[in-house]
C-alpha cells in the first residue's frame, strides 16, 4: 500500500506514561472523526483536535510506496551517533490505524525500532505493537478496548472517565482539554484524580516547555 504521511520528526514525547522519552513521531494523514477542515469542526465527532493532519506537506512528509521506504525515512531521523537507548517510533495522526499495518510494524521491528501508536480506538490495532495508547473521543464507538495506556481528554460530556475505568489498560490518564477553559479543566482533572486514584494526570509538557 502507499502510506500518506503528514510529517516525520524527532522530539521528546510530551504526554502520558512515556513523557520525556525521545521518539520519532510519524504522523499519518487523515482521520475518521474529523476532516481536519475548520468548516467541518462543529459537526465532527471530535471537535477539539489541535493537530494539522491534512495532506503530506509537513517536514519529512510525503507518500511512501513501500513499508521499507517509510522505515528508512523514520530511521534517518533517529540520532546516528546514538549507541544506547532503543529507537522508538510513535505512529500518530489523525488516526494512524487507517494506514498502520502489520508489514510496516514488522519492517520497523526488523530495524530495531520499538513501535507505539496513539489512536482514537475506533479501529482494532494490528498485532505486534509494543505500546498502544487509546484516547477515546466523544460518542465514537470504542473498538480497541485493551492496551498499554488509556489517555482521556477531560472533560468530554459524552466520554466521562467512569465509562472506561473497567477496561484492560495498564495506565489510566486524564489530560485536561486545551483551549479557553484550560485552567478550569486542569483543576477539574486534578480533583478527579485526587478522588479517583486509578487515574493519573497527564499534562502536555511539550507545550509547557516549548518542545516542538
């Protein structure tokens, strides 16, 4: 298949259980919950997305005809002088599971990469992933109900934490919704974690400290 990629870049993970870990971000183009166009935001299932996933014109983006070609592009972003620390790629979007498949996962593993995915959970994840982070969105049906980390943007009136607390994840995170009410949402998330210690607070540290 041809993989449509918005951008590829090396940075530190800013959120959740892997916060602070160096990683190559592989952002696939496209999503099944929003077109990415502002004119469609109000009617979308997910109305609060803060990511540009339209097209293939970002840094390192493009259309890759084979899994090996895409892996080579990701590999080129990992520090060449590094001899320690396992290479790590985070497949994100948009919705990465519209494109991420077993041949690509296997190709990453063949080059020594650990493979993580950040998904809205509406599509079943292929076998072989090393880290699965699911972020449920509003009324979208949750198909991927197991994984490493459930990271819930808080507060969503149609996706409250108690709806997910019995699912089979290793970590449960609340991430305050960004925007005009960020201060109030952060305070609400802190209070919820205090009174429901199953949940941990996730902050977008890359925004707080200015990491691209």
